C-alpha cells in the first residue's frame, strides 16, 4: 500500500485529538488502523466509528465493557450503546428489571452525547454537500449545526462531486428562489433551506414575511443575491451585520416593518459594502422602520457607493438625509421617496442643488409636504437626465412649479400626476408645450383641481411625440379639454379615459379625428354618456389599428356598436362590453367574420345575454383564451357547465351563485342537495395550513331529506368556490349507507 494521503492523515490526527481530549480510552475502543489500512479509511467510517464509540458523559468519564451487557440485570442494549459487541448471548429467562428501564431513560442516546464542537469538526469534513444535506435530516440538532457551517469552514480538499451528480450540483448557480410566509418563517425551515440548497448552487433569492426568528441566512446562503425581510421584528442590527458579513454576493435588500433595525444596523451594512464584503449591492428598500433615522441612511448611502435603486418609505429622516442623497447619489438611477413627514422644502432644495444625482432617470415622490414649487424647480434643474417622474398626493405643488419643472426637464418621457389637486388644466397644457420634444406618456389620476374651460390652442405648441394619455377619475375633465388634447397630441395611440362621466360623443369626436397615427388601445370604462354613434366613428376611423377596446359601464352601448366593431375592427383581440345593453344577437354578429382574431371577451353583468348565445360562444371559443360571463344570470348552470367542459383552452370566469351546481361531476341536478350546500356550507380558516376551506356538517335530521344518490354526489364534489370542501357525516349514517 502507498503512503497515506493528506486527508487520511488529517482524519487520523482528528481522531487522536478527539479521543485524547474528550475520551482517553477511545483509541483503545476504536482500535485505530495502522498506516497499512489508510487506503480504505474514509470519512464515512470516521463518522460511524465515532457514533459507535460508546457512551461519553459530560465529565468525560468512560466505562468500558469488554463483553456482555452493561447492566447487571442482564438487559440487552443496542450495539450502538456499547464499546464492544457482546461476547455471549444473554439468558432469556432473566426476569425483567424495571430499575434498568428507569436507568435507560436517564441515559441519552449516543448520538446526543457528542459535543457540538466534535460534531462540527466531523460535519465540515464530509466529502460533499449532499452528504451534509442527508446528515441534516437526522435531528434538529444536526440540522442547526449543519446550517452554522460557513463555506470557508469546509475543509479544503474534502469537497468532491461525483460525475453522476455534477449536473445536479451545478444547476442552481445561485438562482434558486424560496419564499417563507407566516408560520413557515422559522429557524428550522430556514436552516433546512440553507443546507439543502447549498450543494445545488446556493440560494439566490429569499423572501421572508412573518414574525418568527430567523438566523441561518448569513451562514447558510453565501450565494444569496436578493433578500426580502417583511414584518420580521426579530431581525435586528446584529442579524443585519451577519448578513453583510456572510452574503458577499448580495445585490438587493428589502426591509419592511422591521422594527428592530436601527441606525447601527444600517451603518454596519454600509461599512461592509465599503470593505467589499457586499460589493454588488445595488438596490435597497427601507419601509416602515421607525428606528431608522438620518445616521443610518447617511452612512448607508455614503458608504455603499454602487447603489443604483433606493426606496425610502415612512422613515424618521430629515433634510440631512436628502442632502446626503443629493451629494452622494452619483450612480443612483431610480429614487423613490414616500411618507417623509419630517422633510421640509429645504431638504428637496438641497437635494436638487447637490448636483450628485446627474444620472437619475426615474423619480417617485409620494405624500411629501416638502415638495413645493421651488423645490420641484430645483429638482428639474439638478436632474438633467430625468426621464420619468411621478408625483402622488403632493398637495403643495401648483401650476407654477409644474411649468418651471417642465422648462428644465427637457428629456422627460413620462409624466404621472396622482391626487395633486392644485394642478389646473392650463398648467398641464402649458407643461406639455414645454416638454414637447421627448414626452411620450401623460397620466392624470384623481386631480380634482382640473376644470373644463376653453383654452386658446394657438398659444400652445403641439406635443407630437406623445403616444399615451391616461386620464382617470378626473371629474372636471370634459369635452373641451379632450378637444385641446386632440389638437395638441396628434400622434396618440393609447387613450385611457376611465371614469370621465362628463364627456359626450361631441367632445370625444375631435380627439378621434385628430389622431393621425391610428389608435391601438382605447379604454372608455365608466363613460356612461357615450352612445353607439361614437363607437361607430371610432371603428370607422381607427378600425384598421384598434386592438383593445374597453366599453365597461357604457350603459347606452347596444348591439349596433358590435356590428360596427365586427365590420371595421379587423385586428381587435380584446373586447370588454360589460354592463352594456347588448343581447344574444350582438354576440351572434361577432361570429360572422371569417377571420376570428378575438382572444379575450368580457361581457359580465349583461342582463340581455341568455342561453341562446351559447352556440355563438362555442364558435368564438375556438380562438378565445379568456371569457368573462360573471353575473350573467340569464345563462343557466347547465350551459355554463357545457362551456367549461368543451372550451378547455379558454379561461372562463363566472359568478359562484350562478353555477352552484357546477361543483358536481354529473349531468343531472339534485335540488335538495343544492339547497343544502348553499344554506349550510360555511367558510373556515385553517391556522395550520394557512388556507381557507368550506365545512359542511350534516346531521341525522338533515340527512333524512337526502337520498343515497345525494351522498354519492357529495363524494364527487370538486373544490367549492375555489376552496376545498370538508364533509362531516354522522357515524351511523356512514355505516347504513356503506360510504
């Protein structure tokens, strides 16, 4: 035999060290091999020998039994609980000793006697991650020890990968994703994930939402790239520092409702990034962390110089943090600030004048009272490459600030204003004329300050690059404003006018006539004053390009609109006529076209739709991918069952109360059973599975009105309203009916 290898010499040295320090007589009991036996000596045998080595108490006292049983009563012990195998079989006639039983209960199994340090040294020398994963299944103690082994702790030269498992081991490469919520977010489960994914490339993305302690992230997930901690109050500064030390490849960190994280924790993260422990950290989100203030945010931003995405929500920071952002955020591309109540106008002014956000592309500000006309003008000048801005609930900004911002932000491509009530129609139109060269999308949501007044269009420059206009729930936006939009924006392709009850056919027609490029998406949801005339004009003018049309809630729309759509809209693939006055005849019209391009059809809450439309839906359904017939009460449950069974490629939405019989896999209905389900089934919450289920408890009295056929139908029930149905029957009834 050749000379012993390095790993074998290490194993022998480890065994000698272990035996001499913990149990002096272990060498004699183990009968360590001579150098000639090194070739057949593996770490699996080491682990076996140690586990079979005998009982070692806490004081390191060892009692050796050369043969037979260790108990005077003659009870036989397992071979794993003695140093040497018995040399003589015990007599069976020996009476049972209760004292021996009590003595056995006081003794721990051999597997639990070894010290954690000994097991740690053994585990880190296992040849592969698969063996460590298998060992973690032995006990909770072994699992937690396995999860505490860092990648650097694994003995070099021990890790081997067989040819059969090489593909499986390399498949992850740090891109595995796990998500823990509620009661599943525990130490044990997270440790199992860390150990189980370690040899498969490592965990790449981890999301934890719960309020249970988790501590195995740093040691068990060195390849972690994305970490999300939501409502995990047990993770504090120490845990966050451990994550920074152990997760060198971390790129995204999301902290939400983490009440134990303070400035100290964020300072640790920033310093670790400077020390190149987290050199790839480029995105961080901190939301609803009340203990985080200016010191933590300033240290984080000044130290982690590679951050490109920053989101700060509802933090106790002041103008100092924003000044630091404006000075140190040289590589920030996306910045989101929300709910910063302690930040005043001065903070936003300094951030704009700081000249550090030269590369900023997207800016989102929500519910910040410090955003004023002066501050938004400063941000327009200080962010020369800004392309997207979204202002939500910034009630102090007025038309003057918006126009001043538009003059400076010449590269702005997307302007989104939500619940900013000081903006008027004139301010928005003047802003459009100043950013006419690059603006492609305009969104106005719930801006109550807009009033429908006439504006001199000749004083405004057209915005020829604008492609999308979204105006939702702005009650003051009427026909006059739409006419101005049509003249200023002739290249529109996407128009969303949701909730504009004040517009009429006459007001919308100029917009349709001035759209030279051809409309592709039109959303008129909730525009209750529109009629078939404007739909006919829309189909005539833009039928060659129209692909999506939403008429939900337009009560005056009838079958005439469907006729116009069928004749002109050759490319239409998504049509929504919910809550309209259409009938079965209108659905029949849609089937006349030789080219059926319809993919999604929604007609929920249409009282004029009945069973007669089923043949037409069957024809349309050959190409449909989605069909919405919710609240169409005139369509019977049998017909819906027929559609569901035959249009298996189509996702059909229907109201539960309309098709209560659809849970039964039968062709006939039992009305008594149907009444029982609708009146006695109750929705229950399962705290263990964290799911909802229906519970139906049937008593002997209730069962008297049901036949055996009904009970058989109950056994064939599929999930009721999307949740499992649990059935409770009387015991005697189960016996009598042979269920």
